[in-house]
């Protein structure tokens, strides 16, 4: 199964994260399929850069986001874009 999850980057005690699509069996900082965005919790306010088109495409293919990534997707608007399109698709 493919998961959308955070991949830790940066130096010791200075984390930044990539939001990646990766196989659920691969390690946290191991192989990934595609980079979907970036998250920097150390800035004030924290900076989130997500390619919504890529994120929605992975969600449509069945990728499962982790809890942290789901929160970031809701902030960026990708989650609403995915659920809104999914609801209109089932209604027709």
C-alpha cells in the first residue's frame, strides 16, 4: 500500500520534512516514490508547501495519508479538493 507521510530532513535538532508518497513497508527516511511537498515547523508561522494536484492524484489512486499529513492536507486545501471531487463523483 502507498502512504503519504513525512520524511525527516535537516540537521540534528533542526528538522524539516518532505511530504512523500512511499510504500508502507519502506523505512521513514528510506525509498519513496514521489515528493508531494515540504513542511517546515521551525518557522513562525510554520511553512507548508504542497502540490495539491499531486496530492489529490495520489489520494485518488488509493494512497492513505498519515494523521500528520492529513492535517497538513486540510490546511493546504488538498483534502477538501479530494473529498469534494469524490462526493460529486459518487452523486452522478
